[in-house]
C-alpha cells in the first residue's frame, strides 16, 4: 500500500502513447496526463499516476496517442459557409467575382456566428483546439468561441475601405479597442490586430497599429507576400517590397504573425529570424490558389518560428490540420529538394507549439507540460490504415487522418468523446448551414 493517500484530482487520461511535443520528438509509452482545474498537474507512467492520484474521472485510451490540441494559426472561420462556392479559379477572379460579391450579400452577425459554429464542430472532430481568427465582426466571433468553450485569438480587422463592420479609419480603431476590452482576462478568447495586408492598409494605419499593439501587448496578424504579383505591385507603388515597407514602419518585430510569405529573399528570412517574426505557412491554400511556395525549410533552418494554418475554408476547402501537416512536410521537401527536410516531428511542432508561440500563448498551450492548459487530442492508431506501427509521430503525420481523432479536451473540459461532440447540437448546426446554402445559392 502507498504510504500517502492519493491526491484527489478532476481527470486522469491514460494513453498507450503520449507525444508531449516538448521535449521535441519524444514518444512516451503508457503514460497518464493528470488534470486539475483545467491545468495539467502531472505527466507520468500510468502505474505511478494510479498510486499518486485519485481522479473523479478516468479515461483509458489503450490504442491511442495523446497529443497537444492542434493550433490552426491562420483561418477565416465564418467563411466555412462558403466552402466549395467557387473553385479552380485564379486568385483575383475567385476573390473579386465570386467570394467578395457572395460575402457582400450575406455578411453580418448571424452569418459570422453560424459559420464559426460549423467551423468549431469541424475543428473539434479534427483534433484542433485553438484558432487564430481573422474576419469581420470580431465581437460576434469572440462571443461564439467563448460560448462554445473553444480557444481562439480573434483578429481586430483594419482595412482601408468601408465594410459592414466599420466605415472610417477611426471607426475601425475604436471598434478594435472596444472588442479588445470586452475580452480582457477571458480564459479562452484573446485578441490580435488583423490588418488585412500591406496592399489594403495605409502607412498611417500601420503606425497606429504599431503603437497600439505595444500598448495593449497583443500580436499583429496579417497576410503578407502571398503572391509575386503583390510584391511587384508594392514595388511599383512605393519603390519598396512590402517587407521593406513594414520594416520602415517598425512592424517587423516579435509581435508579427506574417501569413503566407511565399516570396522571400535570404535577407528577409534572416531579418525574420533576428526580429522574432512568426511565419504562418498555409500550404494547401497556396497550392490551390497557385500563390507560390513558402520556403518553409529555409525558414526552419534560419531559426524562424514556423506555424501552420489552413486559411479560410473557401480556399482550402477544409479545416483539417492533419492534411495541412502532411502537405506542409511533403511540399517543404519538394521545395528544398531534400527528402530529409521538414521531418514529421517538426511538422507536428508547427501545428502545436510553434502555433502557440506565434499567437503569444506558448506559456499556456502548445505542448503537454505540467502547468499548461489541458488542451488535448487523442488519435486512435489501431485502425488498419495506421498499421503496422513502427514510428508513432511518422504515423500521425504521414498516415493518420483526422477521422481517427477520438477525443478532445479544451482547458480540461471534454469536447469530443469517441467522435461524438458533447456540447454541440450537430443537427441544429447542419440545419442552419443548409439554410445559408439556400440563401447563398439563390444569389
Ligand atoms: Zn487568409
């Protein structure tokens, strides 16, 4: 008998394997994650866990690997309702003739709320527990994530023309500060500035963003160097590459979350590393829109923090971070001309701890470590599609699919149990989605 009484805790999850991500590339066998009040209080061998802790709830995952919940570092989740609306078109035709007109007809609080609900359901079933969001109506987006118990960083949009969300520049900034204030201290929802892109935001607005992001201590999340065309246009306009322009404005710093970055010189890569810029790689969106290839392996070698995002569902067309990890690894190898580049453990890191670092939450999430939030996903590896099993992390990245995600927790709360969403009325979400489909198709 144990000399001490086992400590009462909320939850113990026992798994055949645990990949904590930190330390890097480690696979623990027959370990348990112990959770109290949303926080991981221990990660240790199952036998020791059973001797030391008396959990109110115990979950046994005998055929599963437990990983940190995946972090989608760039997405526009209300656009999930536009999935598959227009495909196989060049970027500007797709945007100007299809996506923007459709959005103009439907955009508003209800569209945003229903799109995020559908996205949360999809993300949970794919092992994703946190999204870095970038869309209009951040008040509604944040409230929806909070109500659904899903972790998110909500972008505060800034763009140089009137939209359904705001009209003047002052209006954008006033609303941004209001939304930021309304989520201060929220355990799940925080904010970032989300200037759309260098080509749609003025120097004056960027200067305001730089000052405010310092004062409020929040990240700056923007699309950048998505295509060669964008870089050429800016050079014609200001004589500078977008990166140089942002450097001049003081925005190339460790708050910057630069999304896409398919066009980078070696000097710009070195500058990103030195300044602590995070780059979000969205390989499937870049491939589908033929935007270009992010030099992900070069960025990794230079020491840049590389995270992973799906981008919006209208250009992907899913929120599948397993698919994104695999595509990122395969594409990086092809671009680098090196099969050893961007290995499986690194791919998993871009979808977890590097994402957390990009959004400024790496002290809280991104790895399974004592003191961090219990954001977890379990993946069943006993299916024939993932057998035989030699290397757990390789199997996760190169063979497993999101359909093998069985269980998900956010802040210690179980959200998915054996593939069933616990606090989402799936039928109601689908009914609202069908109604939007009819409305959008009618246009
Ligand atoms: Zn985007």
